[in-house]
């Protein structure tokens, strides 16, 4: 019904608003289902991503800009 459509539109609008906020903060949502996000950084003079996944107690991993999740390694390595 029309009430369901209105609720869906409100939800979609809120999702779009939240995604815009992430982009403003330069946070990349990589995978909604696992809560995987990347934050831009510089490591050893090179652009890279700090990498965090929902459930991890803190940001402990990073990867190069062209590596993605498979290139993930602990900070400090």
C-alpha cells in the first residue's frame, strides 16, 4: 500500500543520507553484510587504506589502494 511505499522512501532517504555522510568523511563502505569499511591514510609515503570490519575491537589492519581486502595486513608490518 501507499503507507509501505512512504516508509520505504523514508528508509531509502535515510540510507542515502548516511552514505553521503560516509563519503564526506572519506570513509568507503566496502561490504554492508560484513560491515567492512576503509579509511584513507598514508603509510611509508604511499596512499593506503586503514581497514576495519564490524566486530573488530579497533582498526588494526591496512592495505594498499590497489590491493583490497586480500592484501590486508596488520598495522606496523
